[in-house]
C-alpha cells in the first residue's frame, strides 16, 4: 500500500478572483470560524451580521424538520452571517467555536426611497392661462366701451 501523503495543497484566491461564499450559522451564541489543518488556521471571512432573533428558532425547525421537543433547537436563536470573498479556498475543514467578542453586529438599515413624480401638462396649463387672459381683456374692453357710451 502506498504511503498516504498529507494534503499540502492549499490554494487561496484573491478577493477579486474568487466567488462570494455566504455562510449562516444558527447557534446559542456568536461564533467564529477557523480552519483545521491549514497553514495559518485562520479563516479570513468577515462577519456581516450577528445577533439574537427569536425567529431563527422557527426557521431552523422548518429547515431541519426537527421537532419542537429537542432542547438544542429551542436555544438556537443567535444568527451569525459570514462572507468569504476568497472562496474556494482549499481542502481544510472549517470548524466553529464561540467567539471572544460577544456584542451584536447589525448592518445599517437599507433605506429605499420611493419617489413619485406627478406630471402636469404644461401646454394645457398655459392654454388655460392664455384663454383666461383673453377673456379677461375682452370683458375689460367691453366694460370700458359701455362706460364711455354712458358719458
């Protein structure tokens, strides 16, 4: 039997060359990821979101089909979202452990403004003003003519 060689192939791509990997971890607390067996052991993903939300429990139940009687699922209300721009990154295994940082990370809200434009037909407005001025001048001329006839 040939001797098994350790897996020394570790390819890291540049952020502009790689794909985006988004990974969501539902657990009881904020976690961080590290590679096992890699060159430096650290995973260079950024944490985009990490906070407690009770809706995560229902999502995990629906996604896994686990019944509500299992205690681990009922406590998994902390969601952590990672983004790795250097994926694919090699052949190491990725492990998660509790993070030393415990504060929540929430991105700023996305504000989507809905601008509604109301169009006014300028030609129709100008036509109405012109007709109004014409009628006003015609009426003023008639009144001026009637007042001269009385004198």
